[in-house]
C-alpha cells in the first residue's frame, strides 16, 4: 500500500498517492473491472473522483434494470499467484457491498460480500491468525481456491476477466513452452 503525498482531496488516485506501482496497479484493476461490469450490468457508475464514495470504499456502483437498488464494489489489484490479502480494519471502515481483487498478471478475479468476509475472518482468524504487513497493518492472506471460502462467505466467486490482455512478457513465457515448426 502506498501513502498519500498530499492531505488535500484530489480527483485521481495518482494525484493523491503519486505515480507508483500501487497506483498503476489499482488503476489497471479498476479499468478491467469497469469494462467487466459494463459487459454484465445495465448501469455502472465509476466514482473515481467522488470523495465521499471513495472514503466509503465505493469505486463503482452497478445494477440491472430489473433491480431496485445499486450494489457497490471496491476494487483491489492485489491478487497474486492465487492469494489475496484481506485487511479486517479496512473492511470495517468501508461501506461498500462487495470487494473484488484482481490478478493483473493472469486476468483472474475474486469477488465476495464485504460484511460476510468480516464475519468469516473474525470467526476463523481473529486475533491469532492475523499477520502484519510492512506498515504494521493486520491482514489475512487467503487462497482463491479454498472451498471453505465459497461455502462460508456470501457471494464468493472466482472468475476470469474476458477483457483481459496479458502483458507481452507473460505471453512470451507461454509461447516458450511450445516448439514452433521451422519454416524454410
């Protein structure tokens, strides 16, 4: 996680936290999820510069035409090699409905209900199963293919982003596994 470079409210994450790996990853993840949401739902609102929404952990609101209400989601670009961190204090502070973690290398994502995840962590990890990151913030590292999450956390689902295009460095690794025929 990155620290704010200004105490003033800014319209973009980059202005607030600077141009670094964390902000770039967050912006990529949000762009991918924005396109994903637009392909599924009838209405999607992106709250990139809305201060009250961002403070409450609401990057997007989405709904189908048949629904009476919008649902909200906070997007994180921190899914790596099948694992994602969940920060209980952050979940308690937010007011969004869902969380989505995106793997920017492979195009996978995991979604879950924020309140249900808080209950699951409190029941199974608190206070002894928590780790501390380099800033001293407590978190739990979870595996996306853990069936216990699917059984115990509401709206828990893993999915592949259809609009994901891997970076060239990852394509090269995949192609290196195959022998291509020689041409004269």
